[in-house]
């Protein structure tokens, strides 16, 4: 079956349950076969399949329970830097505990988790991700940056709040 491993991998991350992931992939293939006439030859088949999987997840019992809002500001209150030397990949290669990385990714809101997984695990381009999720490329880039930042902060030991709380306070008087 084409794309089975990739679709299952994303489904498992989205549902965080093996049985639900299997059901989601099975339903994705069923919908793809049923609606194959709507697929336009010459377009991105992979993005089309991932879009079916995502839409099926969002309309499923699990997807509806997922938090659909994404905060607009970062928790630190300051602007995020566009360039960072550390990425989740470099942290992982630096012998970061694999389980901690998985836990950090699992804690991301679905909107961030799916962009991170499609980019860094499935190696999709920004355009493919934008097509798959039906969102602008700028939103893909923003969510990916924020997802990586959140994972990086989590792996660094406690996330943004812990870092903020350890800064010295300057008092008046």
C-alpha cells in the first residue's frame, strides 16, 4: 500500500493510540478509494492522502476532543528569534533521551505537532505541508518555528515558564 508507513506514523502521533491510528489509516484508505475520482492527476498524491487523513482525524471523536486553538503570543512575552543554533534534531543527535523527545512532541498542541512531524519526520516541503493542511506557507513556517522552540525549551529542562521564573527580579524600593 502506498504511503502506509508514513500515514500510520502521523496517525499514531495524532491519536496517541495504536488502535485508533490503525482505524484512522484504514478509514483514510477507504475514503481515498471512494473519492479517487476527485483526485486530479498531476497534483501531489502524497499531500492529497495526508489531507484525507488529517480531515478524517479532525472529524473523528479523538480529533474533536483535541484543542483547536493555538495561542498567538509566545509564553515568554518577547519576540522569537528567527535563527537558532539548536534544533530538535541537533539536540537529539547530541544524545538527548529519545523518550523525553517523544514526550515533548506529544505535549505539543495538534496544530504544532502535525506541522513538526510532517516537516521533520515525513520530510515534506513547506508547500506540501501547506497543501496538506490547507493553510498558508507563512502559517506553516510560524507553527514549525514555535513547535521547535517549544520542544527545545521542554528538553532544556522545564520549558519557557521555568526559564522565566529563574530570572532575577528587579524590585522597586
